[in-house]
C-alpha cells in the first residue's frame, strides 16, 4: 500500500512570497490532516478534513494560510504572504474514520522563509 | 488548555536497558484514543502503539508497551531492551470524541530519547 505522498520535500522562499504544498493521502482514507512542526516542538494541527469538508481549522492563520481538498482526495496548503515565523516542517497525514485508527504521515515539506 | 503533557524534554538510557517516557492527558470525554509516535532525525512520524480509553488491558507491541493509568490520566510508553536505533523524538497524541471520525488528533511537545552504547 502506498503511503502519504507530499511534495515538495524542501522549499526556500523569501518573506512575502507565496508557496503551496501538495498532499496525496492513502487511498480510501477519509480524514486528512495538515500539521505545522516548528523545530524542537510537537506537531500543531492546522486543519483537518473529513472527505472534502473542513471539520477543524481553529489554529489555521486564515489571513495568510488556506487549504483545500478537492474531491475528497488530494489536498493543497497555501501560504500567502509568507513570514519568517512560518519556517517549519509541514506534515500531511491521513487516517480512516474512527477514533481508534492511527494517522499515517508523509515525509513532510521543510519550508525555510528568508 | 494543554491536552497532552510530556514533561521530559530529554531522556538518556543505556543500550539494553528499559526506559519509560511520560505522558499525561486532559479530557472530559469518556471515549478517546491515545497514540505514541516516533520521529527519527530523518523526520518521518512512525506510529508505535495505540490505547483506547475502554481497553481493559495495557497495549503492547513488541518492545513497546503502554502503561495506561486511566484514573491518573497517564499513558506512559515503556521501551524494553533499548537499541541504538531507538534514539529519536517520541510524541504522545490523543484523539477524543465519539466514533464519528471528526475528532482532532493533538500532540504533546515530545521527549528526545538518546540511547548510548
């Protein structure tokens, strides 16, 4: 079974530029998560999708971050404009429905904003 | 409010020894799941073990076991016979709520484990 795919693996941009990350979850997984992990910290949930609907985006900085999951499969996370403090690893994860199911993670995108 | 608390920023253990990584959680929901993940320096998050709030027995997966004390709201990870490859960050996570698939999965701040020869 293929895992969660993310691209790009690395991205360096200047502040005020825009950037987009892509995620393809495991086939059949209804739930998709985007996490931000700042160096030395635990992952912080930015947004959680159930199929193509948003079920939690309470920690998403909506003035600059946006995310969508078209057709309930792939997802993109966009930052516009980027700030220095957005430098982090952005992790995408997916899981099947239910509280007992673990989330499977992609390898992440390491973003550096200079 | 902090949902998951990991009070040990770093832990050291010698190879072949056992080590316990602490995790406490906060929820008023009777139904929840607790997870431990390992994150090596390469960055990927690797699922290790799961404990459900209604599970009567502590979960075990190979060298990993979960010391689940529901009344104390703790879910400590025990790694037996540590290996050099166990050196990594370890995160405790919780998903709370009824089984609707809408629950958030939230993580603690992690514990860095270093296994020495």
